[in-house]
C-alpha cells in the first residue's frame, strides 16, 4: 500500500496533543452573563421558555452576580423589567427606575470583580414594546428616540454602568450618546454597539423574559437576515462614530457576518448567543437527544472560532465553572 506523505492524524493522537495544538479556546473572562431584574419581585421568578434562567429580585440579582464573579465571568449585562410602562419609556431614565437601581446595586457589589453593563434600549420600558418613540403614524421616530437614548445613557452612567449596550438600532445612536457622555464627564464609559442586530426569529424566549409588550415587528430598524454586507457596513459606521466594541446578534445563524466583521473592524467584536439558541439546546438535552455539556461548550467554541472576542451567553457562569474545573 502507498501512504500519504502528510499524516494529519499525528496531531490528534492524544488529549494532550490535541490540547497543545488547539487553535481556538474559550476562557471564562470572555463570557458575559445577561441578567433580568424585575421591579416588585421578592424572589427569583423562573422563565418558562428558558429553563435555568429567571427574572430576579434585587437580592437574588446580587447572589447570581456574585456567583458569576466567583466563577471568573468577565461581565454581566443588565435588563430591567419595570412595573409600569408608558409610550415614551419613562422608567428607562428614572434614577429610581429598576434598571438604574439594580445597576447601583451591582456596581457596589461586584463592580471591582467584573464589568457591570446595561442594556440601553426602550423596548422593555414602552407600552408598545418598540425600541423607540413612535411617531403619529405608528412608525419609530429615529431622532426623537435618540433624545431618549441620550437621557437613558446619562442615567445609566450616573448609576455606575461601566459599559452601555446600545441595542436599539437607531441611526446615529453611537455618535449622539458618545458626545453626550463626554460632555458630562463620562469619558471612560464604554459603548458597545449592537451593530449587526438582525430581525431574528430566535428572540422569542427573550420576549417572555422581559414581558415584552411588542405589537408588530422591528423590521424597519433591525437588519434583514439575508443581508451580510449591510451588517458589516453597520459595524464600520458604528466604529467610525466612536463605538469601543461592536456586536453581532444573534450568533448561531450569523457566524459568516461575525467572521467578516472581525476581519473588517479594528475594535473588539462580541456576539450574543440569544434566547432561542439557549432554549433549543436545553430542550434537546432535556429530551436526551444531545449531550448538554458538550453541546454548550461546542456552541461557545464555534462562536469564538468565527471571530468573537467575547460573547454574551445565558450559560456564562455554568460554562465558566466547567472551563476552570
């Protein structure tokens, strides 16, 4: 028999050898844990479509954030669920609103151990569920929304948020917020631009998590899933406007976009492993169809391999423990 001159299997012959030549890895510091805090709760309230994830009270929020810090997770991203909503999302910039109060709590509790981050969008706070202020015809008014985002950004920065997650997909949001923060002396507050955020079907469980009031859809401001080049262009524009980090969301169905964004921009690139991705793995594992732990770790590795410098995942704390253990 003739044998090939190149024997690739030499590099795979033992766990030690495979580990030595592995090209991509995941570290706990690269993981960010999304957390939901709901006004009025006294205990954590499980989210039915996301097994293992809950809406938190301030006390349970402290506990899970402390666990994340102890596991070596790099950061937490806070989402607020208010008791009362209105058309302009008044609770979003209220210093006594649930998101800003929770930010103060976590900044004091774990702010030295990990990066406390906040979602900057109006959808959780509006009674119509859209990410901005509505015009008379029912469309989202981009420029009126930027005024609300500016006020929200300043409130979050004052509350102690170290990084603002601009997830609303309004044109000009990065530039406007950067100018406002700098003018008020918050020059060290980072901006994470959800640059390539697609109008995805995989956000479904998240809507339950934030008790979304959405009527209609968000296709006039979130990206069409068929558009790769437009996603890259959004990331470039956000980098030019002053974003410190850009995001691709969701991760699973948009790994090609993630790779191209990473190859195009100079700032760090993150990805969000969204609620639908989480729910699918949990459901399949619960039915015994896949190995849960192996599938979770492989999914994280694939996102890193595609180019993510860090990623948001609901498995952050659990995965961090595995990776350290």
